[in-house]
């Protein structure tokens, strides 16, 4: 019997991280270099946001990042700081 927690395939890697989300296959960024979306602090992320502007699944991407508490990268055209503010705004409206 393995000492790894349920769903873990390697130390620190969980099976769910390798299952593509349905909307992700339609994302404008699906073939882009992931480093474009994980910018250094203070960078604008304009290159990443350009993908998002033309993406048909932008809202699904943003909803995923907000619901999962994603803390890094550009998701749905928003930086971490922008998503924090958007999450707060949505909670206040609800």
C-alpha cells in the first residue's frame, strides 16, 4: 500500500492537475507558452491579456480561477490583484 494521499501520483502532484478542463480545450491560449501567463510581480501581463481578449472561454477561465482560489498567473484576462478585487466585488454583490 502506498503512503501517498488519495489521488496523488507523485510527491506533490495530484491526478486532477493533469485532467484538462472542458473549456480549456477551446481556450485561445491552449498552445501558448505557460510562462506568458505567469508574470513577475509588477509586470502588466499585456501579452497574456492579448490572448484573453480574443478568447471564447474567457469567462469560464476567470470563473475557474475565482472559484478555485488561484493565486498566481493571468486567468480570464485578470492578474492576481485584479482577481482579488473582482472576487471581493462579486461577494459584495451576492
